């Protein structure tokens, strides 16, 4: 086992904890398209980023043996979250630059037959933009194409986050809802067919970075197509 991998007892405890959190904050999870998950890793999962909960959903979907490693912004590795998340397999990445350390760790995990999950958008936005898909970054495409054969990326849409009873985190910090007489709502998850990024389809003279951006936009379109029509974005 790689030094980066999470021991089995910790994986079991983490999965149970995440399931407990979603049990407390939602009225169950409605999952569609579970059959689209590849039978065997390695592969990647790409989800929209409307709130805090999407990073927990892959752990709910997958068995402990296929424990996913979730890439999150480096800012989440500060304070109390910085003590909790890394031991549970969350990988902090510096946004807006090529974070070689984080990318190398993700590639090593994929080579060891693991699963990487993250939001191609890299941010969830604020205010009216929070529940809108945004422009995708090419990080997942880069990871998937570092192998002899590109790894599949599974698009996954998650919505209903704004109805959860857990406090939302916004610019001003924690915003607690009034939980009196509040009925818990279900969380919705829809999984699409795997997307295989192919750098070989580029036009003559096109750089790899340019085709990765195009593929990232295609992946984001697949995620958006899984969302209800009222969640429209770029």
C-alpha cells in the first residue's frame, strides 16, 4: 500500500461518518445512474460545485474498497479542517497555478488503482452564482490523460444542497438555518456515462493545453446536462 493511501479502518470510519452527516441533514439521497460507475478503478469523478456536500457523495456511492480521494482547495486545509480532511484522503490543491505536489499525489493514487474526485469548476461562486455551473478548469483532463490509455471520467450532478439542514458556509462565515419546523429534503444525485478524454482528436497545430480546455468544457457540459433545467450556467 502506498504511503498516500488511507488505512482500511479509517476508510470504514470515514464512510460511516459521511453517511451519518447526510442522514442527519437530508431526507435520504435519491441516486440515478449508479450503473454508469465503472466496475473497476482507476477512474475519476467530476461533479458540480454548489455547496459543501458534493465532496462527501462519492464516499456514499462507492464501497470501502474503492474509497475515493477528493481534491479540494488548499484553503480548506487550514484550521480545524486542516486536521480533519488530510487523514481522510482529501487532497489540498492551490488554485490558479500548476500545483505539482498535489498533481503528483493524485497521479500516484490513480496508478495504484484508486479513484480521484473533484469539481472541474474549482469554485462554487457566491450569491446568485452559487447554484449555477461555471467554467471548468482542465485539471481532471490533465490527470486522466497521463496514462497510456486515457482514464474514464464519470460526470456526476448533485442538487438539493441548498435545502439541507446543515449550515451553509458563505463569505460571512457560517449561516445557521432556523431548524424549527424544518422538514428535511432529499439530496439528488445523477450519474452520467463515463467520458473518455482523447487528446488525439485535436486539430493540426493545436497545443495539448488548448485541447484540454476544450475537453474540460465538454465534460462540464455533460455535468450540466444531468442537472434539472432550472440549474443553468455556462
